[in-house]
């Protein structure tokens, strides 16, 4: 890599990303690549051949007219006409072929690029790399064109292939000028064309250099655009009369994002682009003037003059902005750089992680222990957990209660190795969880998160995702749905377990919040039936009404018998049947015991329990 800082920046912005695009050409497939190269080479040669044939056609006209039909001059005229016509027709035939091949390349490369991004995102066992602000910006830059569907990495690779036609044409025109006029003229014309090109591309490089800097403004604009268009926000916008306000915020945020680009482009056009244009015009004008002077002095024939002038004009037009390539390749290179930066950041995180390797099958047999565990989220000085000591005995149901921010959900994330403790250790039968193989350990877990995923897929898949490799999936799905008491809901759907859970698809259906929560519970119970030994439930019934929740937990112990269960809930009626109840406060365990024992103690749990009971009683009184 160059040592000079300006050269280093140019290398990072324009050279390395081009290598990325060229390497991705192979993703298109050998056949498509070969056909694409052949097509684009032909589209580069044909305009040059057309110019040569047209010039010869015009050059033969005086001689053919003087000699009349049937002579050699007339035959040469007809031949030149047929060649020119054939070149024109061939261009018209090959142009749609070029477009079709570009679409094939685009879709194949974009699919491969998406797979690369997903692989990098999934490389770390932790969530830290994708939660870090800097890495999120890199990830957004790498994927935003894919999400928009334009100027994608696939478009960039297809555009790189299309550049073959442009530069073959430029070389061809240079050869024509060199043969017909002089090689110095050819060099001058090609140099002038490339000066034009550099001026255009320099402005585009400046544009994409500023693009990451206005990322927050662009995301704000995108947010208001989505708020104004999404179905989920439509009700409140209409009821509260917010539509006009959202439109105005979208307009102002869009202008705020574009203003820095407009200012920079104006400065570039005044101070640099004018100079590039002037240099290019001087080179081309001087070359044309020399051609005309040579023709006047009879040192250049009419045919040679026509060839030189047409080739010069054709070459000069190649100094323009390439719609099929320039924007796409520039944003494709930006995405390539962003992915490389994101991958570098993820790899730095992975290097600090313990890879583990021990088989976790059948664990835990005795206990899971949090030993003096402390943890704080990135960007915050506050410790969510501060010297926590807690033991979850195998086969028991342990309930966690506490105020918001006490660290209950964080425990679930640490158990799933979504984060590593800042200090201390999580031990499974005495073995640090970091020494276990991550995939093997996670197969022992069944989880219902507060913000569980709602997959726009068939009910069957939504449940079976709990254990993708389980045998006899259909039978297990039905059994899990029955245990989660969602089988009645599924029976009422138009396609049963094959119904896609989204109204955006034909024959699809949506569910209520409580019904979705039962599907998530069914997914976790499916995992338990497939062999998971630890069940983590984070507010699993928050969307259910009180009676439905009570009915669920009345049968909960039977459904999870023998499974190590960690239950988090704000409703004390949900946790009273747990084997143990643990109260968290200040990142530590402050109380531990059964429901009856904790009430008798009269501590924090009893205070919260009675406070909630009084609230329920008041609410019930108001509804009578």
C-alpha cells in the first residue's frame, strides 16, 4: 500500500474496492462471465467498426458517382454500406443481451454479498459487534443499497463488466486515429477523454466520501419516510393528525442531509471540474485543429479526415458520465469498504472471545451458577449486574422478579452467551460456559424473549424453528402447539399450520399479541421436546389477559417437569408457583426463597406483591 497519505486514501477508496468488485465477477458463473465479456467486447468494437465503415462509405461516394454503377468503386461503396448497417443492427441486437446478462450478474452477486454480510454478522457469538455504534454504521453502509434495490454491489459488478465495452471502444477509436492521422493525435485524444472522465469520477468520489458523514441525517430522513408509509403507524397518524407534521419532518431532514453534498459539489464544480474540462477541451481542440490543417494542406485525405473527426467525437463522448456503471460502481465500492471495515471490527471482537469446544449435551445435570458476575453494556458506565451470585438448580423452576433495570433480562443474555461477563463467570456443572462449544450449549436452551421474533412464514416454521434438526417435525409441531394452547387458534386459520403469519401474503393471516406470544412459547416447548434442558422465559405471558395467564401457569409445572427453568415476570401471580423466587435489586440478589417464605419475611418481595395485589383490587373495583 502507498505510504503517502493522499495516495493511501485513493488506494483505500478506489483501488482496493475495485479489486473486491473484480473478484466478485467469478460469482456470476463462468458461462455468464464469458458471455458477458464477449458481449461487452463486441459492443465496444462495433461502434468503432461502424465509424470506419461510415467514413469509408462517405469517402467512396465521389469516386463511385463518377465511375457509375457496376465498377469497383461502386462495389466498395455497397460493401461499406452493408458493413455499417450490419454493425448498427448488431449493436441493437446485443444491447438487450447486455442488459439481461447484467441482471443475472446483479442477482447472483447481490445474493452472494448478502450471504457474506450474514456470515460476518453471525461470526461472533456475542451481540457486541452489531450493537457498537461504529460497526452499526459500517453495516448500514454495506447493506443500504441492497435494501433500496439500486446501485447494489451486484449492479457495481455488472457495471464493471459494462466498462469493458466503454474502454474497448476508447482504445478502438485511439487506434483508428493513430492509423488514419497520427499516433500523437491518438494519445492526445485519449488523454483528453480520460481527463474528462477523471473530472466526472472525481466529483462522484467526493460525493461518496461525504455519504458516510451524513449517515445520521439520512437515517432520520429514512425513519420519517417509513413512519409515513408503514401500515403499523397509519392509525395514529390519522387519529392524531400527524401526517402533515411527518411529511414536513421528512422534507426538512432530507434537505438537511443533502445540503452538505450540494455545497461540496458546487465547490468541486467551480474549483476542479472546470479545470479538468478546460484541459480536456484544449487537448481535443488542438487535435481537431491539426487534423483540419493537415486536410487543407492535402497531407490528409477526405476519408482519413472523416475517420479522425468521427473517432475524436466518439472518443470525446466516452469522457461522459456512464449511467450503466459509474454510480453503481462507486456505491458498490463504498459497500465493499464498509463490509471490510465491519468484518475487521467483528474479527477484533472474535479474537477476544473464548472459542470453547467442550460438548454441552445433557447439561446441566446439577446446576448453573453465576459466580460474582458483573456486567455493563457498551457505552454505559453503569453496571447492570454487580457481583451477582446465583445458583439455578437443575430441574427446578426459578423465578426472577425485580424493578425494571434490575438485570433480569441481562441474565438470560449471559446464559445464551450473547454477552460475556465483564467479570466473574457463569458455570455449568462447574465448567465455565465459555469453555463449552457455543452451538452445542445453545442447543440446550429454549428461549422466549420479550421481543421474540414474528416470522412472516407458515405457523409450522414459526414453531419448528425451536429445533431445526429435530426428527418427526410435523408431529412435534402439533404437540408443541397443543401444550402452548395455540392449537385452537391454528385450527381457525385458512391454511392451518401452513398459513403464513402475515396479511401481506395471499391466504396469510395475522395474530393478536397474545396469540403471537403463544406461538413463541410453542417454539420454546418444541425445543424442549427436541432435547433442550434449559427453558428461559422472559415475560412469556405479558400479552395474555389475567385469566389466560393464570390458566397457562396452572399447567406450567407439568409442561416443564424436569427442565431447568428461569422465569422472568412482573406479575407475581405468575411466579408464585415457582420452586424458588429470586429478587434482584442493584444488580444483586437481595432475597431468595419460596413464595410463602418471602411473604412471611416481609421484605422487598412482600412489599411489591402487596402493592400489585392492591392495584389489581382497585382495577377490579373500577370495572364493576
